């Protein structure tokens, strides 16, 4: 047999995505290039690795066994690379972070300098919904998670990065009503736009409505902060949103903050990890970096938030 490491990487990605097209996208290759690598690997086995039924690609039982072996080989190669760098005195290894979707406006600023200073580190970052973030943390699949509301069913340690402010917002056509704080009855009269179930933003919004005895007139439930922003800009309704993702829209006056009693709600963006977790050298170094630089990062990149 004469398969290559590249063929194994491509095949493993195919088994993970169950799609030639998706594998090509994630590997930044063309679809024909991925198909050729799969064929070249398949030619070395008498037993099929995959099969196509209808238009759906399936991995055979034999293919799953080869994928498991491929994962071990790739991991060992990565270990060799990391050890080589470590022998040279270069911090190396993987840093795995799971981030709630709105956290994508926060975490890059708290990673950039660390990654630049440590070229031997491979960053693995998953930006997803809170349910998946908590699951990956619970399963000890990541070093850290970034959330604004930590789960209360896990023993955790945390490091506060910065405040997370949530305001009532509408589009520029609502400017006439921003002269004074709106009362609770305002919410019952207007269409409200929510994030999906499990979102920390939705949890905060529902908490505010419940605390103020407001029965909501929900118009939409959307699965991303970007989708909610565009719906607000288009005039489909109002929402309670984190300020962190609204900088450009506020500057262009596409979105305006509407004063309301009890707002803003303030939580904190936190880096969290399992209590008692044995950290890798890379994870420990990153936590040390965060503790030393978080305040300067906040002042340099997020001081505009203090004006609200």
C-alpha cells in the first residue's frame, strides 16, 4: 500500500461531512481534487470505503474503521510536529475554544496577539449555539468556552473578560420615541424578535419580560445575531440585543437604542473551563496571557462600549 497523509486527511474530512462538496469547502480544495484523492485511496483497497445511494454518500463499516485509523495517524503526526517545536523551545500544540455565536465579536481580539506571538499553536475554534458550547465543555472536548451566562449545572472556573450590555433596539424610523424611556406596556404593543431557544440572548430577553410582567408579542424567532440585526434594520420589529455586535449599525444610524426601564441588562463575557481541569501547556499559557492583557485589550478594542 502506498497511501499518503493527504489522502487520509481528505478521507477523514469526507467521513465527517458525509459529502464531497462540504469536504472540499472545509479543506479549501476543489470538488474534483477531493474526488481524485478519494479514488486514489480507494484504489488501494478491495473493499469499498464509501457508497452512494441516490445522491447521498455513505461511509461503509470498513470505511469507518479506516477513518478511525486515519485519525490516529494524523494525531500522531501532529504530536511529532508539536514535539519538534517544543524541542526548539517554541510553545506548540492545539488550543481548543468553543464560542457562543455572539461571542464572535469578542474572542478574536483576545486571541490575536497570543496567536501571533506563538506560531507553533494551532487554534481550533467552534462558533456555535450555547447548547453545543455547553455540550463540548461537558464532554471535555475543549480547553475553554466563551459565554455570557455560564451553565449552572457544571462545576466551573472562569475569567471575566468584559461586560456584556443588552439594550432594546429598533430601526431608524423609531427615532421619535427615543426621547424618553418607554414603559412596559410598549412591549405588548410592538412585534418582538427573539433568538432561538437555548440562546443566552433569548434567556436574558425572556428574563427581562418576565421580571416586568410583560406578555410578549413575538413576531419572529431567528437563529443568529446577524439575522436579528437585519430584521430590526428592515423594520420587522424590536429586540433586546447585545451592544457588542451593533457598532457599525449604530454608527450608521441603521439601528437606534430605545431607552427602557430596567435596561440595559448587564452580564459578563467569561472564559470558562471545567473545575480541576488539567490544562495543557498551551491552555495554561493562554490563560496566563488573558489575565495579564485582558484589561488593555478591553481598553484598546472595546472602550466605545463605555459610552452607552
